[in-house]
C-alpha cells in the first residue's frame, strides 16, 4: 500500500474513492481491492483508525485503547477478520461490582432487572424516549434505584441522552446479543486495522492521510473529490465513492468547520440523519503502580471486571481482566460527559480517582499510587464530534435508510449505517463490507 501525498494529475483517476479510513472505510477499501478495483482512501487524521485509537507505550504491558475497545456479543465479521489476520480475542468477563453513594452495593443483578423492564418497551405501539418510559413505569420511591441504573447504562453503554434516545431501539439492543459476553482483540483493535490496511493492493490503491475532504461533487458522469492536505489543494475523480464518515460530520451545516459539502446535497438522507444522534464520551485510562484494588476489602475486587458508582462523575470503570495489569479505565458518556467538556486533564483525573474511590469504597488517597493518566474527549475531537451514534425517538429505520446508496454512485458505511448493531466496531465493519459488495454488484462485478 502506498501513502503518496504527491500524486500527479494523471494518477488521480480511480474506480472508487473511499472517504474515511476508520474501521468501515478500511474494510470497504480492502474488499474493493480484492475485487480488482483501484481505490483512493482519504483520511483527515494523520493515522488510520478513526474512532479506534490504540496506543503502545513504554512501561505499559498492554495496549491502551483511547477509543473502541470491546467486541460485543457474537460479532461474526469482527471475529472472522481476526481469524484471517491470525489474531485472537480474549474474553473479558468478570464480576460487576461497586456501590452507590448511599452505601448500597452494585452486585451485577441490576442489569437483568433492567433487561426485564425494557422487554416491556418492545410491545409499545408508539416509540417514546427512555426517560418518558422510566417515568411512566417506575414511579414509586423504591423503584428509583433501578431507574437510576437504567439511566446510567443508557448514558454509559449507549453514550445517549435518555431524554432523546428511543426506548424501542435501546430495548432491542439490550434484549439482543450485544451485551451477552464481551471480549477484546489481543494486542488491541489497531492490530486488526493494520491487517486490513495491508490488504490494499500497493499497485492499485493510494492512502492519503492528513487529507481533509471539503466537497464531493457527484451529479455528473463521475464523482469529483475536492480536498486539502495542509496548505495544498488536492482533487481526484472516481467512478463511485464510499462515504465512511461519522454521522456527526454528515449532520454538519455546509458552512461549519470540518463539514463536507455534497453537490447535489444529500436531500434523500435528511430523514435518516434526523433520526440519529452522536453520543459524547470521555475516556480516561489510569495507570497505577500496582493493581491495588485486588487487595482491598480482603480481595473482594480481585475478579472484578466492571466497577459501577452510579452517582459518581465517572459512573463506570473497568479493569484489564483477564490480565492483572495496573490499569483502570474510567468512562463517562451522554449528558454527564457533555457537562465535562471544559475540564482539564488534571481535573478529569481527580474526578476519575474520586469515582474509583466511591466504586471501591476506598478510604485512602490514590494519588500516590497513580503513575499517569491518558484521556480522550471524543465530542471535542474535530474529526468525530462524538464517540458513536444512537437512535432517537421514532428513528428506528434511520440506519437502514442511511445505508441506502444514491444513484448507484454514492455508497454509505459507518457504524451509524448498520441496522443490526449500530454503535459498535462490528457495525462499522459490517457496513463497510456491505457497501463494498453493493458497489461491486452495481458496477457489474
């Protein structure tokens, strides 16, 4: 694969242009290359991966994932690609533990209660928000702990605002397989994306990093891409294009910084885009001198995989199980993350340490145990403007509608364009493969 920022004009005609080198774009580009197409892959960042950001750092025994980390449920495409690449997935199952501010423990059974409650939402005739559903179903004081747990999970796992999120979509997700078991790719997701990138034919593909697409003209006989790389303009032509951009970028007004202007406009996608929202997430990886929690409370947290403190600023934390590394990841999503947009790294670190103390019931200080903290605020990332998508009230068909090609010219991929498992790496990979195969079919392959 060539990364060539200085192609001549004669080299700028391709069968397919793929915009976005995240999981969806890389999977689509690999599939298209294998079909014999020439592919131009454009990425605004200086690296591949999009919302996957795997770091390997000296002194840390495991990869640090500042973006996507887990494989949720069966994830057949993810696991197939891992096998092809000679990579393995490691089960991360461990006990859920923690405590609320009133001293009551979180023992893990709350999720099954929440699933049972949300199963009732599948029978609703009309969709409503999660908040409306909880208000109508859990009115008594004794039911507020369960309502709070559901809100915490919606904000955390789905990065969603309970006041906007579709309860029917959340119920379908929670009652499916996406929460039935979790794993991590050994070596991090970056190894899988590197394997996909190596599938690009070096004779027929070009990868351009740090290239910001500004406009896509698709009303003529070909698709014309107008972009900038640093101070230099860059133009390219392709017969067709795969749009593998985050839904948040597609939702930007044309005059916004970072927007991609489509000519003609994507009028047929307005309803689909209106039914989707991008969830904010702040992820903080805390590195300690030792996994101190394993000795706390006579080993009560030795096999804890996830720690919950529903009332804390970072209500969910997790360990590196099955590896006993001195790492704790603190996670906050949805409206809680939105309220932390202006916080500094030091402030976020203090809040995360306080959340860990609350979840563990730890009475001492953790500052002396801390080596360093690494953070990424996905809502403030100009190329993502959020971590992943969720479905708003009445938007149940939005992923399917977003995935529909336009004029057999533009094909759409990305986790938001997958009707089966939106919001996951599996969704991104599935959507990239699906878009590539539709394109091949439309072009007579």
